[in-house]
C-alpha cells in the first residue's frame, strides 16, 4: 500500500504544507539540459533560473524532485564519494524566502538543528506523527533561522500550525529559497538530520523508508 493510500484510508484530516493554488513543475534532473547552461555555484545564476522560470509561467511556486536523479550535487563536497549521492528523497517547493510552512498533521517536535555546512539543510525541523497506530516523520529543510526559535523536543504541533518559513540563500546554506519536504518511516537513530539524497545503489532501500510526500503538498 502506498503512503498516500494509507493516509486516505485512515480518514485523518490533513493540511497543505505550503499554501498555493497553482504551481509550476520543476525538473532539476540530470536529463534537463538547461541546467548545463547555468552556473549552479552562483547564487544569482541558480536563483534567477528558478524564479525566471516561475515568472515566465505566471506562477509563484515551483514543485518537483521526488526520486529524481540529479547531477547538480556534484558542486557540493557533501554529496561526493566513491559513489556520489544523486537520488533526491523528498519534494522541493520553490518560492520566495519567508514563505510560510505548515504542519500537515498534529504531532510533536522530534528534533531540529542548524546543518550549517555548504549544501546541507541549514535550519531543519523534524516532526513525529502517529496515524492509526503507525509512527512516521516529516522533515522540513532549508528553513529560516527564526524557524528554530522557541522549539524543544516533544513540543506539540497541531495540524495546520505554522512550522516555519523558507530561508534566504545565506541561511539555508547556499540554495535558492525553497522547502525540502521529506517523509520518513524510520529515523534510524538520526537526530536533527536524515539524508535527503541517496546513492543510486541504495535507491530502493531509501525510497521505501522515504515514500512520496506529495499528498501533503498537492492537496
């Protein structure tokens, strides 16, 4: 059973993580030849590519990326290795810095951190939820620093409660403003972190633990 079907069968009411009416699908996969024409290490170049595309299509929000194989991570040492990590495990929601982000379900704060390494999440919050006796987690990466204020482990969060806002380039550690939103069944011992990108050889293992979270994005 898919995660989406699990949520629908449970009958639980849920909220949209980022509120919008229309969106622009965004392709940041290795097959998008347009990406080879821009400097992904340049704040202005990468940001202009995203937001010019949105403006051209009359949208304020761009969405995509689940299970997408990307080559853009080669600009970041964090994802390099004998086998680089290239499989994106969440959905990205691209919009202006300061865009509000909401909890889809009631839950509690599992953990949070400021992953202040180039290319990492920057400010990140992880919530824990229980539906029909099953525990799972939602991860919110690339937030503003102010999103971490007043948090503590176990803090209760209501469905539709504001979790935080999208961070600026400098505070979300060198990405154009966006939310990385990810689902996790098992945190596997991680606190304030979980890989958002996997190796191709580990693709299926990670995608089983990190199902498609689109039901909470595209409501």
